């Protein structure tokens, strides 16, 4: 009997910029304070990319290089690089192609995958499918965003939330039944009005008017997004656990998108997963959009053991959301 090929994560890497934007600094820029931000979001500080002229690719390259160095792989062996991002360097020319060339992945093809805060989660599904089909052997998935490039630092409702960062995960075939085992992914266009950047796309190309109206900045109706996020993230995790007969005792780690600590607490609460099994680094990085999940994996890598059950969950603009069930494939050290 042929063993089914599964897609395992075999290495992770990450990068965050040096500059630390604290709640204290933010409270000198807008009418806010540390107490409000921590109580409402759980965020203490975030990282901001200050290098002039550098975009998302700068961080993506560093995250990929971190992974390549740690895993000691030859970048020429990478078949495909998927660049999950909501803030590509530029439109039209995919950021992933530039990143692939910069890291020496000369035998890979590459493209960008855009699904707001769910970009990395959806990318896991795409990466896993290429591996499971037997088509490719090494798929590098990078999640990176320079949110500071689209955040309005005079808008206290959004500037406190977002940060910049990048994370990467390598997917390879596995014949021990480890890796991505199930997914429940959803989207609903009703979300378009609640979390968006109005201008700069084909519908509203840039003009003096769009600049004047601040339409090139991220807009979020936080309250509405919050409600959808709590309900749908918990619902997706519930579906994944139910149909795979997982109880909270079977789950070693919940890996949630880091948008707001209150959203994470609500989702883990409904799943019955205690805090010590929930990956959390929002206090240090804020919401890095496509980078939250791989940065969690990087920060918690040392605690992960072969065979651990991980439940990923994300929710973001679109709306986009879902959950992925994965068995971890190696012991962290
Ligand atoms: O990753 C993509 C998905 N995004 C999310 O999941 C984000 C979802 N939304 C949220 O995380 C929350 O809605 C926010 C953190 C954005 C806001 O928290 P909230 O508890 O929903 O606050 P609110 O919008 O209901 O605002 C409460 C009060 C308001 O004042 P009034 O109207 O009660 O007088 C705001 O004006 O807090 C005020 N406020 C602030 N005060 C101090 C809003 N922002 C701030 C601020 N500092 N930065």
C-alpha cells in the first residue's frame, strides 16, 4: 500500500525590524495611553521598518535567510516560494520573485498570495497542496508585511494595533502522517466595507483627491471586525476539532493570528484551551498581518515536539478566516 504524502513544516525563520514603537511613544503622537492599549489589545510595543527605500521584501529576505541558515538547506533546492502579504513592495511585479532571486532560490518560481490577515493561513493550504500532490518537494512560504506603510499615524484606532515583521516556514513531504491534516477555510465579501484601503487599486487609482482624503491608509471599523473575528475564529477552530475528534486535551498548541489579545482569549476560551497552550507574542509585535503565525512558530519553536497537535486560526479583511490542523514534525531545541 502506498503511504499518503503529507506536507510537514520542517523549518521556520523570522525577522522583525530593530526600531521599537512603544505605547509610550504612541501616546506622544495621538491621544492614547499605555493602559488603554494594553487593556483593549494586549499590545505593549511593535517593530517598525525604518530603513529608507525598503519594503516588505527587505524583511521577507531576512526571514528566509534565517530559515535557510538554521535548517542548513541549499536555496537552489527550493521549488516554489509563496509570498503571503497584504503590503507588497509594489503592484504588478510580485514581491516573491524579487525575494526568491535575492536568497538564491534560482530554481524556484514565485508569486504573491494576498488575503489580508489570513494570507499566511491560506498560503499553508496552497503550500501543502503542492507537496501532497507530489508535484514539488520544497515549498517556502513567507508571510511578511510592512503595515507601517499603510497606517495613518494620526488615527489612534488603527496606529496602535499594527507592526512590521516577517516569518517563514518550509514545507516538505512526510510519510509518517505528520504535517497539515485538515483545513476549514472561509471567506465572505460582506467584510470589504469594514477593513480596507480604498484607493491605489484599479477601482480607485491614485489621484490628488485620494491622497488628500487619506484614502491610501488602512481603514478599519474595529468594533464590527472584532465581532466577526471572535465568532468566526472560534467557529472555525470548533469545526476543525469536532470533525477530527480532538478535545482540548488533544491540542498541544493553539496558534492564533495576533490581532487582539481579547479575540485570542475569546477563541481559546470557547475551545477550552488553557492560556499556557496558546502561542502569544502580540505584546511584543502587535498585529503584523501575514507574519503573525510564522513569528509565533519561530518564537515557540524550542518548545515544540514531534507529534504535537497544533491548531492554527486566523481572521482578517475580506473577510477571510479559517483554521488548520497540523501535526508538528520535529523536536525544537
Ligand atoms: O487583523 C485583522 C482583523 N482586525 C482585528 O481583529 C481588530 C478587531 N478590532 C479590535 O481589535 C478593537 O475593536 C480595537 C482594538 C480596534 C478597538 O477596541 P474596542 O474595544 O472595540 O474600542 P472601541 O472602538 O469601542 O472604542 C472605545 C472607546 C471609544 O471612545 P468612546 O466612544 O467610548 O468615548 C474610542 O474613541 O475608546 C476610544 N479609543 C481610544 N482611546 C484611547 C479608540 N482608540 C483609542 C486609543 N486610545 N488608541
